[in-house]
C-alpha cells in the first residue's frame, strides 16, 4: 500500500496549479474525449476483447461506452492524473462497502457503494465495473476509430481505400490529426514546469516571430503564421522557451485566430502576473487561400493588449515598434 501511495503522490497537483488552469478560458474547445462511439462501440477502444456481456452487464456496457458529443470537459492528462491519485482511496472505500454489505448487518437496507469515492471515474468510458486496476484511454487508443472514419471519407469521395496508394492513408491521416491537435492533451502547468523565477526586472520582455501552426475550426484546414509576445514583469519572469510552449498548447487545437490571441495573453498573465501583456499574431489562412475567395496574399493580424499595454499608449507604441523592427 505504501508503494501505491508513493506512486500516486508523484501525480498530485497543487491547488494553485488547478486554479491556474481553471482561469484559462478554453471552455469553447471541444475536448479530445468528446467523442460519441454510438451503439457500435469498438472493442479495441473500451479495453475488452471478444467476450459479450449479457443482461444487466450488457446494458451497463452499452451505457458506459457511449460518450455524448461536447459533453466532456476533462483532458486526457487530467484523467490520467485523477486515476493514479485516487486509486488507493477508491479501492479502500470499495472494500469497506462490500464488507459492510456482506456482514449481515442491516441486510434489509444494505450500505450503498460510495460512488463519490470513484472520483474521476464516474464518466469513464474505459471500464464497465468497479475494477480500478486499469489505464484510461490515451489519444492513441482512438486511432482505430479515427482510421475507420477516414476510410469512410475516402469511400465517400469515390476513391478505393484498398488501392495501394491509399491502403495506409486512413491510419496516417489519423496520426497526423492527433499531432495537429495535441494541445488538447497538454496543460499550462505541465508546459511551464516550474520555470517561473523571481527577478527584480520591470522592463519589457519581448519574444517575437514564434512560428505558429493551427487548424481552422470552421473548415479543418491549416492556418499558420508568427506570434509576438511582450510582457512587463512584476518581480517574476518566465523562461523564454515557455512562451513558445504556451503558443504550442493553444495553437495545436481547433482554433480561430482571434481566440488564440487572447488565450495566449491570458495564459502569460496567469503564469507570472505581470503589469501587462501584449500578443500579436500575423496568420495566413488556407480557408482563404485554397478555397472561397482564394486571395493568396492576404494576411490576418490580431492583437490582445492587457494591463499597461492597453492603458498606456507609450508602452503600446514601444511594443509595436519593437515588433516591426527587423
């Protein structure tokens, strides 16, 4: 038991980190686990083999395998942590409840199982009973399901998915989409990794021309460009590479450029509580270049100014001048 406790403690998160992540307004994002498997759930996705449950077990299996679209709000990383941290507590509560029911005391009104003790498991799609020694789904576990969807798409286009050139295309496309949207499986706390330092510096810090690649949520085609981030510290500075990692977290999701700009600024604010943050993104959108109006030279520029960058024209002008200098 001590080994389980020490193992789970490695994944504990401080209350401050939880609050930090909750402050980031990403509620508009569909989560990677918001997928409806429907009635024809795949055995390879829910962790069961060819065995077919019957009666009540079959009903529970069908209900547990169904996830409503847009209903999930917990990232896979958070689900893995909650599974590890609360495993010991859940097992002990389960054993206590079962012992009470089997003791013959008050059999007419047996003690119900404390479903609240399975914190983090109530909406799991990867088990159908009270067994907790399992692992939650990773995003890679969804590859078979996604591959079948891409195969169906190829067939709908009139192509032959079995011809040599397309034989492995569904799997490759599924892996590519998981990479394009890997930000769903990352959190701000993990990206910062404690790289916040005390430093008596109150002048502007600017990192510009950070490459950015994202996916337009309206057409599922790419948009790309460069991000410039400036902030004025208040006794705390952030590791320079962490600014680029913040860009990666939010850009590697289905996005619109306006929201992406604000989320980066809010994330930097929550990380180091500076006097002000400014973010500018200049992007090229394939939904304008490859389709629709097909304006190949068009660029979209968005900005978010917080704190002194919004209130002080001179500070804002200094930031814009530094961004435009080559």
